[in-house]
C-alpha cells in the first residue's frame, strides 16, 4: 500500500510539472473596459516563454476594417475615464517610439490591431521587448490601451494613435 501511494504521489508530481512546462512560465492578463463614451472591450493574455512573451486575445467594438494602436502604458491606472491616467507608453529603455519588432521602439509599442468586418480584432504574436513578472521590462501592473486610430510608428512619442477607446491594468495570474 505504501509503495502504491508513493508511486501515485510521484506520478502526480510529474504530471503537474509537465502541465506547468506546457503552459509556459509566468502569465498575466488584462480585461479591457471601454473608456467613457466608448464600447470597446476585450481581453489579452501574456505568457512568458524563455526570453519572449506570447501575447494573445480579442478586442470587440472596434471600427470594422480599421487598424487601432495598441500599447502598454506606464501606469496601471484606468481611473480617469478617458484612459489618460495610464500616462505615456511604457518605455524603461528611454527609446524612440517605433514599430514593434522593427528597429528602435518603446517596450510598450505593440503591433496595431486590425478589426474584421464585425469590429473584432483577434491577435496572437510574440514579443522580446516585454516581460512578465520580473526585470525592468515587466508589464505586470502597467496599463494596456486600445486607441481609436492606427499607429503611424513615427510620430514621437505616441504614434499619433488618437484617443483611448479601452483601458486595462495588466495583472499577474
């Protein structure tokens, strides 16, 4: 009986270890809520896997067929109603604004969202400029913003992405 119990305990431990390996490392999520006068909402998930973060989610209530700026902002504070309480883009490296994955850019510069004909944007990408749970590029506790307009990737320091449609605080899971 004791040997069977030890075998079951070992098997359970190995199974749990396997599950945590499959799911990746530390994770975080953000529940996007509309800013005042808007209807945009959604969710984003961030999973650390080695030196990159897998980012995925869905945003609803966007202008059909349009692109929308998408950024991690410095402060995890959506209290202002218009999203402005999140401050500027998360930029711990003091870099210029630019396109995610292409040359110099803020850590918080993410790829723009592209809404389908129903105003829904589904996204999945990886980032090597943000982190979940540790380091200077840790996004936990930061703001996540969806903007009305596309990011032009050149206007400093914002990308000229317009008003903030939805806001969330990124929380560790």
